[in-house]
């Protein structure tokens, strides 16, 4: 009865004052709900701080956070409750257009430079990485984001985006409990079997899709498929990410997609 009288009183006041804002009763809360942010996507800016800041604040692309390198300062550019435009055309485990369901972190880094000797990627200073790890810990805790959903731009857009690149220290994030990582002993044990016979293309495409990637299921080792293999290698075996199927890559992928095998 008290609630009804309160509602009627507030409604009458709103009418008398000409206020267009309705009274909203927030005394009930639904059990079935979670955070808008289901994914966390890591990027490098491919530019210096000044240029990156201008692009992310004045241009058509944006991110929730920008992490400078010297000094390692964290800037929030978009509130986490709002959508930032950092992922573009993207996919992970059936989810598409991840701008609407993700938090983006841009890390100031020049990316790479093409030389006569080949492409050279730039390192990330450790203080900057420490700042990113601390930020990621905060975000995943507050939003309940699972380790398998802390990803790089290259995971959700393989072949189109290479960031955060092969110099990004993903293993440090695994050691911090922020991402999944294949158990080294399990990989070594499975590698022996794959050295005897590599899986066929159907296996690669099916298992890469099971891991989360958008990959063709046509039984052909085409450019799209090798691009996904390269993205996987760049994250878990950055010493060689040519996109060529091999026993070590197969073992890592097999361990990560086997529910009975623990990761470290």
C-alpha cells in the first residue's frame, strides 16, 4: 500500500511540475543478468602517443583505455558502460561485431617496420606491460570476463589485424591467470604423436573453430586457414608464426581444446 501511495504521489508531482522524467521504482533486481562486457580485446596503436590519442579521441575509432609507454600511464577514453569502436569486423566462438560486447585497450606501440631483412616488430617496455596487466586484472574482476575471452585483435580478426603482435608477452598474462595457456608437459606428450602424422586439413579447421576462430570449413588449406594458424602461432609460439601446420602447433591446439587437459 505504501508503494502504491508513493508511486501516485510521485506521478502527481511530475504532472504538476510539468516534468517529463518518469518516476522509476528500483526496489526490485533480476537474478538473470551479467555485465555488458563479455570480452576484453588488446591492441597496439601502431603509432606514438600523441598521434594515437588524437586518433582515438577525434576519429571514427576509439577504445575504452589507452596505455602510454613512457611514463606508463592509463587513460580512460570511453566509459565501460558505453560502446567503443575498436574491434571492427570480428568473431569469437559464435559472437560477432564485438564492439557491442567488449572492452578495448589500446597500448602505445609502433607495431612493426618493414625492412630489407623482413618485418621487425617492436618490444613493449616491462613497466607498460605491468600497467596493462594491472588494468586487465581490474576489468576482468569487475566484469566477470573469463580467461578464454581475453583476446588480441589478431584473435578476433585473423589475417586482417596483427596486433598486439608477436612481441606481446602473452605468457605473462597467462602466469597472472588472465588467459588460457597450454600445459607444457601435455604439449610435449602430444607432440610426439603429431610428429608421426600431422592431422588433415579438416582437423585443423574444425579444431581452430572449436578454439574460437572464424575459419573456413571447406577441407582446403587456403589463405584464410593459414592466416588463422599464423594468428594462433603468433600468440602461443611467436618464434615461428609462418602459418605452416606443424606438430608443435597441433599439440598446443589439441591441448587447449581438450576439456580434460589442464592449462597452466
